[in-house]
């Protein structure tokens, strides 16, 4: 997958005369990936557990309008606490919708495809009904920062700090992993291989921070640093990934996806697990909606239409199998990055929008084909 | 076996008697006008609906509606069901000007008059009730040229599946083409935004601004939703002074105009349009002729057929003409002026 991403970036860099690889475009790209990326982490886990959520785009729209109403109609839009109260309300709304979906799937027994298909129709139109279709704008200033607007970045110093933290974490984890494998008698790849991998990851992190610092905020001409939505994305990605790989919850999810019957016979409450997964997805839709409506500085009922396709495609491109049991959060994030790079790059090149969607569809099939072929070869 | 037969007989009897009852009811209350919406979700249609109802109800007509959810095939089924339910006239906001034709032919065959509402249809027997959409494009371009006579322009256009987009474009081009030809204006970016989504417009303009290194002086957005998304993209780059257009007179857009963030919106009093369409529908339902309709003009469809049309006048709303929307009660002064600098906007003082 990383190879595919590199190829896409190199290709676009060539076709756009280097504009694609400019700090500004990569900064924009990181903002655009944030929303889809956050939701993809949850979707990966859902698909691994043999479920699906088709209503994520409609949830984003609904929560967006709801949050905008909270900010402008229930609270003073320039109040100092408006922004975080609105965010809390939006996250709670996401959790509530997720709980409803999860309950219908896990405890009532309706297939998730049906429940979330209904949810897609229901919440898109509920978003319209909430404010009779009128777009609500503008929103609270502090809220907008969360979307990366109004100089919503953490600045160069904090960005380097984050980078340093990430480097430390990677070194610590790699060392700990090698140590544990030795202790339990597993073989380790030779030290120079491990060192090379760590070096590559460190280089990627440093490159990431460098590029984002190289972009200058238009208003102050000072280096931007990591945008707040990207920080949110990183935190969400790390947390969900850690849960899925290290925590018992994650093990249960993969067990459920691999074989639901034996999982339930082994004493794991699969219904509660499914409910929790949908609640997680709803929560992440809330986060995505906060970022998207903050970026747009408006609550519009059409926001997020068709986004479920992007999120599911990102998960699948990242190696998640629709049959369940296989998938990684990191892969899903890579998939989101690939999809968004393609979309953004094509607009840079001036490709008309119907053609863009066609290209994305072809890429989706190609990426999954490559992944399946690679896996078959690896098995032999 | 006997039980099954009995159940079936009961069922058939129930169906027969209820349909007899219903058809009697249909005969008794025959005054119905059916409206087929293409996608009621977009912001303005509820205003149009209010306009239609405000004429139908006092005249004693029942208002029946369907929503095709942007699916041309569903709209065929919707129109057919309206015909079957015995409406006296059909008002159709077509999702697709060609795909709707079989349904309209069915209506004509059933003797039901058809009003094509705001979206063009390629049918000589339907009356097109709309705003002068060519004038919409022209007014938009004129107001933009007045604010920004030269430089690099970006076109953020509507969903390419909607044929009305081409009419807006033609109106815009009548003003812009000479300026493009002599080099005063250069189009440096153009994208059609699927579903007219504001977030889609923001993402597209982000990329176009990057491709042109922010050297953009005007953004010709085709409606207020996409103008909102465009403004978010402009603001993120500190380009607040760039000329920006829109259409529909959305409250958020009018507020942007008061705040100096948007240059112009083309206001179409859709309440008036709904009323005009309902009046025409009632006229035709009573047996009136297309030629006798108030304000009727002849236009051409996209394939060149002659079509009767009732075209209302759109208005360009800029900072100086905000009083028009205030006086018509379209928006409250509070909603219009929030965050605006009262010193620069006459109506907000």
C-alpha cells in the first residue's frame, strides 16, 4: 500500500509540475484526509467484525446541522463556552445514533446493511427537517479552529514536540517488541533491518513535520505546523489502532470477525461487542462532523453526502476484507490517504468531476486486486 | 385448502370494495393538483411549496406531492402515480429534461395539463414556469464584472446532471465571452460540483487556489450553497476580498453580502414562482389554453422546439440593493445584519 501511495504521489508530482508535492498542497491534503481518516478507523473495526455502516455520511450531515443549531440558536454564537458545549453535544449525538444502530443490529437482530441503509435515508432527511433545509452560517470562531480554519494549527514548536514524541514512541516500541520476542523465543529480524525500518519511519515523521512547518499561514506568514484536525486524526488513529492490536477489545473484535459462533461459545458477549463497535463508529462520525462543519464554517444538510463510499473504499483499499476478520487501522488510514490524494490531485490537474469519480472507482478495484493477489502469493 | 380459498375470497372482496369506495371518493373530491419534486432536500423548495399551497388552498384545490430523491426513474413512477390518483394538473420539477418525457406523454395522453417547474423539459406541450434563467446568468456575470472587471476567474458550477446549469452558463457567457476573447478576463479553473454540495465546492476551490498559487480575483459560484463553500476556501487563504457570486438569496448568503464577504446573489422570489405555477395550473385545469396564460411568452427547448413559458424576473442583490429582500419580508433585519459593519451597509443602520 505504501508503494501505491508513493507511486500516486510521484505520478501527480510529475503531472502537476511539482505543485502536488508543494507544502501547501500537502497541508490541504492532510486537512482533507482528517475527516475521512477519522471515520475509516471505526469502519475498519466494523467491517472486520462482519458488519457495515452505510449511514456515516448522513450521520455527519445530521450532526453537523444539529451542532450548528446548538451554536447559533441555543447558545450565543460568540460566547466563550459555546464551542466546547457544541462539540460535546455533537459527540453525544453521534454516540446516541451509534447506540441506536448497534441496538437494532445486535439485540433486535436486523442485519447491519438494512439498519444502516435505513439510517442513510433517515438521517439525511432528518438533517433537512432540523432546520427546514436552511444552511446555518457562520459558526463560533473558536469552533472553527478545530476544523483547521482561522489558523487552527498548533505551530512549529508544538509540531516538533509531537514529532519528537512520535520518534521516541517508535524507538521505545520497536525496542520493546524485539525484547519481548527474544524473551518468548521468537526470532528477530537482524538488527540492521530493524534499524533501517525505524530510520525510515523516523524520516517519514520528520518529513511530515518539516513539510507542515514549511507551509506559511496566509494571515501571519508564520510557519503553520500541524493543523488541529490532523492532530485529532493522529490521536484517534493511534488510540483505535492500539485498542485493536493490544487491547482485549480488539482481540475480541477480530475473533468475532473470524468466527462469530466460536467467539460467542467461548463466552464473549458478542452482542455487547457489536453495540460497542457501532457506538464507536457513531462517536467517530461525531468527530468527523465537528471537523467538517468547522472547516466549512456552516451547518449544511447536504454535507457528507456519499461519504460512506469514500470511507468504506478507504478501509477496503487499506486491506480490510469485506468478509470480515482481516484488516488494520493503519491500512485504512493509508487507504484514505490514497483516495484523497487521487481526488485532490485530479482537481489540481483540472479533470472534470464525473471522470474523477470513474477514476476513483477503477482505482478501488485495482487496489483491492493487488492486495488480494499479494496475499495469495504470500500464503504460498 | 378450504380455509385458504376462503381467505383469498375475503381478501379479493375487501380489495374490490375498498377500491370502489376510494374511486367514489375520488369522484366526489376531484380538485387536486399534483406536484412532483425532484429532490426536496435542496434549500429553497420549501419556499416554492409554500407559494404553491398559498394559491391552491383558497381556490379549494388539494395539494398532493411526491419526491423523486434525485432519481429520474423514480420520478417517472411518481408522475404515473399522480396521474393514477386523478389529479387535475401536474407541476413537475424535472430531475432530467429528457428522461421525464415518457411520463409527460402519459400525462398528455390522459388529458392532464403539465407545468414544467423551474427545471427545463424538452416538451412542447408543457408550460415552462421559471425565472428567466438566462437573465440569472447574465445578471450574475454583470454584477461580478462591475465589481471585478478583469483578472483570473474561477467557475464553480452546479451539478452537471442538471440541464439548467447550461442555461445559467450561457447567460454568464453572453457577458463574459467578449471579455475572455479580448484577454481582459482569464478562466483559470472550472469544476462542476456534484449535488451542489457546499463541502464539495470548498474542496474543489482549495485545489484550484493551490494550482494557481492564490492568483485568483473572482469566483463565479452558481448558487449560494457552493458560494458558502467557496468562501470557506477563500477565507482559509486570506482571500476575503475576492469577488464572489451566488444564487437563490439564501439567508447565509444575504448575511455574507451585508458583511462584505459575497458580492452578489441572484434573488428569485420562489414564493412568487410557486404562486405563478399554481395559478397557471388552476387555469389549465379549468380548461384554459396555454396561449391565454398571464405573462406567457414563447421560448425554445434545448432541442429547438417551441415552448410556452411564464418567466419571472430575477433580481441581482448586492450590498446596495439589500432593501429589496428586507422589504419583501424574505429575511429579518437581525438575520441579515448579524456581524455586519453597520457603517458600510445602508439597510443595517
